[in-house]
C-alpha cells in the first residue's frame, strides 16, 4: 500500500516508482544476486549483518540445487535472447528488464 502522495508500485503494470526509471534500471537474476552477495559477505565486515545473510539464503534457495555457474551461464544466454525479442505488430513491444529477470529466475527451478 502506497503512502499518501506516493505512487503505488505494481509489478503487473511495470510501475516501480521513481527509484527505478524505465530508461536506466536493470534487474538481476537470483544467480547474479547470489554471486554479488556471496562476494560481498566474504570480503567485508557485513558478514555479521542479518539482512545480507538472509538475502543470500533467499537467493540461494531460489537458484535451487543446480550448480551456480551453470545457472548464471544459462541466465546470460536467456537474457540476451529475451532482450532482442520484440513483439512486432503489437502494442507490447520489447520485454521490460523486470520481465526478462523474472523469466530468467524461473530457469533455476
């Protein structure tokens, strides 16, 4: 629920608020988040902070039991293919970066 005077974020309509402008935002796959958080926690004093650790556990759980490197490689290939995809003749156009990341995350399951 949005605060008074604030726009409501809604993934169904690809409305993510002013923090995520359509022309300059990027979305990461769970495999990419796992790599970033794991590196961050290994190389900093953040290892004792609960939020990064919980976020890493969540991302690892979503990647599944498959090898992380295999999931990351597949995610890169799928991301490249989906970014080039365009639904010509429709109002839809190309996929939003959020949609690409969401589809890429489904691969780990």
